C-alpha cells in the first residue's frame, strides 16, 4: 500500500462511486475534486459506461486528462481524441449470444458509441439512459455489430441466472473480460478492457507510476484496479467482498464517499 503522501494521480469509478444513486455529482464531491486539482493532483475517471456517458461527467468536472470508457477498453479525451480502442473478439460475441439464447435476459450491445437494446422497457433502462447519455436503438438482430462490439450487457433481476450465465462463459475467460458490474448486469468487454489494464493505461498515458496512483470503486469489476494501483478506496455501500480488498473504506456514494477519500489523500500530503 502506497502512503497518501506519494499519490500523484487519482482515478475514480463512476456509478456507485463518483455519482450518487440519482446518477448526479453532488456539490460535496465536485468541491473535493476542485480541492484535489488545486493541490496539483490530476483526477480522471474509468467506467463501464460508453464515451457518451462519460462526457457529461468530464464537462461537469472539467476533466482534461485521458479517461477510460468500457472499463478502459477505450481511452479518450474530452476533445474527442481516442488513443486506445479494443473491441470484443467476434468468437466471444457469438458464444455469448449462443449461451444467452432462450434465457430471460435483456440484451444491450454498445458499438460505434451507440446503445443497441433488445427492448426499451425494463427496470434498468431509465438508469442506463442517464448513464449512457442516450436512448437505445431497439433491435432484435445484433449480428451486424459482431465485429465492432465494445460491450455486451445481459440484464436480469434474477441474480442466479446471471451467475449461471457467467459460469457458462468461463471457457472464454482468456479471450474476454466477463464480470458483473452490478448484481443485475453481466458485462462482456475485450480482454484488455478491464479496470486493471485500464488504470495502467491511464497512468502510463498521464505519466504517473501505478504505485503513485489512487483508485476509488465499489463493485467487483473495480477489484482489478484495486490490485494494481498503489492505494485503493472502496465506497461503504459496496459488497463486503469488495470492501475487504480495498486499503481503505469510506462513506457510501450517497454520503460523499469520494469527497472523504480525496480529503484523506490531501490530509496525508
């Protein structure tokens, strides 16, 4: 674990971490990010969201450092420059659709910075409209996208269904990143589109060693960056298994946990 005094870069997850339950940046978090910047420490974000979903966050917080969409599968800047882009291997895409055939899941595919969905109804569609900053393109035929998929998300409020689907895709674990970003989302991204490789890419592009990078997160898909960064903070509402892997646990995202983490870093300096 890196001492807070050595931190030179801060990277935050977005949903469940940087934003509250309403997907908003609270005044307390915005003020803390401003304090961090005033102290000369760069701040950026990494998320399962597409680029379109990160742009409002980047504008609100004036983030000019490179950011990571699709868990780092796409690295880009606020001015639209893309420096890294990985898509899911076609064989994995085909296998995923075959494994999900006949299951009671909704299917979302992100490609070309658009959101394609099997339905525009469902308990999580409204939230995703906010997170991706766009409306879905409804389709039942995703085959024309198979060669350029940034992310597949299978959606279900039956947790065991997604756990079983995840298990059935384990033969492809060496070809893609397959993880639940929420209990109701099973995400499939490119192999290098995971937050461990993603935060490493961001640190390299920004020019800061991973050992001097602090990360904030709340879910299992944040664990790869917890393992690789010098210092990690978990939000208090996250699962116990995630909190156990962090160096520090702070308040939940609805109680300005990111602000608490930032102030702990600044106090350590």
